[in-house]
């Protein structure tokens, strides 16, 4: 393939609609975005790229709003290819107001072929085509205008090779019988992109030291992080600019009752206390007054002997199946999912076993491994 594709710049609604009309009958469309988000919660779209095997179209979202024709393209029947799609899906949802579907994430596809589960685009292209793409514009200022020729070429190559990569991946997935696995994983990616409000309420689970907190403190931390996520989105500020996880964890740990106690939390800024102190205290009070039956469960210590034994046997099951399938263990099951299994087992609660193709591989052996560990 050529490293000098035809590039067409789009900065008017008419040009965008004309491009959409040209690719309207395509079965597969490659997509990518460039964006900026250092000072905002929502990504600021700087460039939208797409190709269906002909020219590479570069859309300037600073100059043109999304049109109905492009929305239909994003949500229509053609398969959309993206690589490491999570942030691109966020950019497109914010700019276009629609979800991208149907979707194939070529990074996910590569992981299901037994390769590096986080393989970058340039390595992916080299792996399947032998071509070495330029890397000089990786950290460019994509909001500058006009873009340089090097920037436009870099952006165009991000989509033109994606189509060729997918041809190879599709054939390999079919040989392994794993195309349905990819389709299921990509449907889950699309579903996750729609769960912003639900994700706010689950943010607290990311903290690695949550097991150190009592249930009432966990509830306080849950309320605090849920509030922070919603406020960061509403104010369009990076979450760390509003208040970071470390400070909120400190608030939940201390459970302050007034501003004097709140000020004793390590690293908390006076400006935060002045602006949002009453809100933080109200959330802590709400957790303090919550009925015991509504509190989240306490979490087991990962330092405990029972916990360590269970983690060891579960990891052995996952590793054995991963080796058998030629996959990285984390593709089969993430550590946080193993931790959730152990917590449920130690609490005598129903096990959150994997579902779908992962469940077909792992659900029975994981359950058996836990039962045998308990029996011993």
C-alpha cells in the first residue's frame, strides 16, 4: 500500500455530506479521531478521519458541525473500524450525538489472536503489512490551523491502513473460530460507551485500597466519587482539577463532621473547602445516616491467607486456559473480576462468574476451583 494516500479536507457541511454520499454503499469504514482534553472533562474534537478504501477524508470539527448524513453513517449498517476505540467513541458521541455501530476494535481483535492485548496502531500495521508508519506527529497540536502536510499524512494513514489490517485479522479470526468472540466484545464496548451515568456510580470500585475502609466509609467514598464525576462533566473540568481520588478517599476515611475536620484531610485545598465543602460534608453525613442494610459490604483484605489461596487457584485456572487458547491471561479475565469472585466467595454470596464466550471457557472450572479450595 502507498504511504501517500489521496487526502481530502472537509470544512463545510456540504463537503461532509458529499463525502458521506460517496461512501454510503461501503460495507466497511475506517474511523479515527484526534482530540485535546488537558483542560476539559469532555474531549475537544480536533480532527475526524474516515476512509472506505478510497480517499482519506479529514473533517475539521472546529469549522463544521456534524451533519445528519454523517450521523447516519456512524449509526448505519456499514461496519466501523477503530483502533483502541474507547476515547474515539467518546469524541464521536460528544461531537455527533450518536453511538457508533456496528463496531470492530482492531486492538481487541488482535488480543483475541493471541498477540499483545494493548498493541499500538503502528506496530499493528507493521505486523500485518510490513509497512513502517511515521511517528513524528503523535503529540502534535491538532487544534492548530492550518495543519501541516506531515500532520495530514499522519492522520490519513491512521485510517487507510486500518482496512487492510482488518482483512488479515478477519481471516485469522475465522480460522480460529473467534469472530463471534470479537463481535461480543465489541458490543460490550459499545454498551460501555453509553453508560456514563452508571459508570459514575461505579468509579469508587477502581480504588486499590478500598478494602481498608469500613462499609460506611466505602459508602461515603462512593457518594463522593459519584458526585465528583457528575460535577466534572457538568463543569467540563478534568476530574483532578475539581478534586482527585486521593483527597476523596481521605475524606471518606476521616468522615469529617465540620469544615475544621475537613481541612485536616491531607492535600485538600482551601479553595475546594470554600467552594464545595458544604457539599462534601453533606455527602459524608448522608453516608453516616445510611441504614446498615443499604451499606455496601466490607471487602476482604488481599493480605489474608484465605484471599491469597483463592487468588492463587483462580489465577492458575485462568493461566491454564489462556495458555491453551494462546491468549494473554488478562484477555480472559481481569484482576478486578478475580477479586470480585473472591470477595463474593468469602462473603458466601452468589459468584459473579464470567458470561458469554468467557463463561463457556471459565465459569465451570472457576467454580470448581473455589469449591475444591474451600473443601481443603
